[in-house]
C-alpha cells in the first residue's frame, strides 16, 4: 500500500471476540480517502473465518463506498468445520473483488 502512497490502517482482531471482524470495526476506520479493504479470512495465524453475516456486511460497505476488496489467499485452509464465504459471490462484488492466491497455500 505504501508503494502507491497509501496509508494502511488495521482493524483490531480480539481473542475475546474469536478474532472476528465486525462491521463497526471497519466502518469506524473508513474515511473519504479510503479505497481498498484487505480481508485476511480465513485468517492466518488465528484460523478465524468471517461469518456469512460479516462477509455480507463487508460486501455492502464496499459496494456503498465503491471500494476494492482484496482477499482470500487462505480460502482453502479452514479448521474446525468453519466455512469460508466468498466475497466475489455476493451482490455487487465481482467487479470490485480482487482474489489473491498462492500455490503454497492450497491443500
């Protein structure tokens, strides 16, 4: 991000909230200059996975604010029966979703 003069801002992931990301965590950090949301879900190293509701909320934020979302390098690595919810499958997201992947991160 800093390469293009971006300023990365992180949302806190707290153990007592099972490392979940909540809509208010994100919306409170977005400014008029915000352009991209980077989502690490499934999360490394915590293993936390956004719920369907959390994923849908992020998609709604991205659509409403015309933001790009970058995510899913760990989409194939989920633990304890968790289910990954693909942002690109949600309304308004195919044109604003950039999936980052890795040959070394898939099973």
